[in-house]
C-alpha cells in the first residue's frame, strides 16, 4: 500500500514537473527543433491586448475611410491640400489594416505566416511609415507656398501637380523599401546564426542603415521643421498686420482674409505634423540604436494610435468633415448629385 502511494506521489510530481516545464517554455512551432520561444502571458493579458488591438484597428480603419470617402466624393473638396490629406488617410487606413498582423507578431512573439509573407509585410510596413512621412513633407511644402508666396500658389500648386507628386512619392517609396528588403534577404540568411524558426525580421547592412537614416529620417525631418518655422513666422506677421488694420477701422481686402484663412489651415495641419513627429522621432531614434524590444514595441503602438488620432484632429478643426460624416452616415451620399453639395454652408 505504501509503495502504491509512493508511485502515486512520484507520478503526480512528474506530472506537475511536466506542466511546470510546459508553462515555463512554450515554442511557436513545438514540432520543429529550431522554433522560437513563445512569449509567456496570462489569458487575461492576451484578452486585454487583443481587444485593444481590435478596437484600435476598427477605429482607425473606419475613421480614415470616412476621410477618404469625403474627399473622394465631394467635388468641393478636390483641392491640392485635401489631396495630401486623402493620401495621409490612405496611409493611416493601411496602418489600421496591418495592425492585427503586427499585433500577432508582437503579442505572441511568433510569426506564423511564412518567410515570403514576412518579407512582403516588412515592405508594406516600411511603405506605410515612409508614405506618412512623405505626406507630411508635401503638407509642409504646400503650406509654405500658400502662406509665404500666396500669389504664386494657384500657378505652382495645382491639383494635377499635387496628384502626380503624391503618386511619385508612393511609387518611389514602394521601390525603395522593396529594394532594401530584397537586397538584405541574402545578408539576413547568410550572416545570422541566432535566427530561430518563427521570427520575422531582416538584417540590414551598415550602408543601408546609413542611407535609410538620411532618406527616411534626417532629411524629411529637417525639411519639415525648417519649412514650418518659416511658415509660422510669416503667418504670425500676416495675422498681426491684419488685426492692426481691423482695429484701425481700415478696409480689409479679400486677399488679406484669404491669407488669414491659409494661416489657420497651416496651424491645423501643423498640429497633425507636430503630433506625428513627436511620435515618429523617438521611434526612429530607438529603432536604429541598441535598446530594449519592449521600448520599440511601445513606440510602435504609439505610432499606430497616432494614425487613429488624425481624423479626430480633422473633426475638431474642419467643419466640412463633421458635415460630410453626417451625410455619409445618414446615407444621403447616395442621393442624386450629392457630390455637388456645398458642404461649406451652414444649412
């Protein structure tokens, strides 16, 4: 009887040891020897994370889709500036669509979709980040010409030229990011000996790191900051002159009113640019330096959250966006000639 009890105890201890070992070490692909180790999280943590990602992804895609429909449908919104906002909304919506895929990679710490899709995913992710930054550059250039050279704006910044610029930036950065990934796939597989099965990353050579640092970070940020410093200085001077004229009882011309309107638009878009740079600069600095993966993950999700915040900024500062949302959600967008509606009137 005592021997049976010892056997039961030994068997129970063995079972508990196995359960503990399984709990301590979980693999992405248990049947493969070189499998990556899966992150350890409780069911509660998994649930909270996946609910948060689902809500954020849905929110981002839905709101940016409203922006895309608004600017695409209503003829009154077909302006060069709004085309950039449309392009930025497309980039933000794509960010919302890739969120769930990246969430699986970050939460599970495993990549389940194969090497080919991993390369494609990295290209798409790089494209979305690059497209967002290139749109901010275009916004800065557009506002610089509108505020600092208002008489030249109608000739220099046309809808056709802006559309061509946006298309070229998307095509250019698509080619650029694809080239980085394709040129470093061999380097990744030949030099990395610590890579496990179930990991999605590309090892980038030093020359590409320097090139990307300049192309995707230093040059765009310097250009944006320089242009906006000039914009805010000129806008401030123009507003001071207009306010002085109004206080003095002098007639304010239509051109002066337009300049004040352009300055207000520059301020609104400046908030979007500033918010993105506040999120983007720490992320990029940390991503090219030796720092913990946890910090990178947190900064990545801050960038994702930023993509969902941009439509809220439009709603706060653009009355036309509030009106188009009502028209879209009440399905009045399907009425005949709805694209010709004057969304800038109160009624």
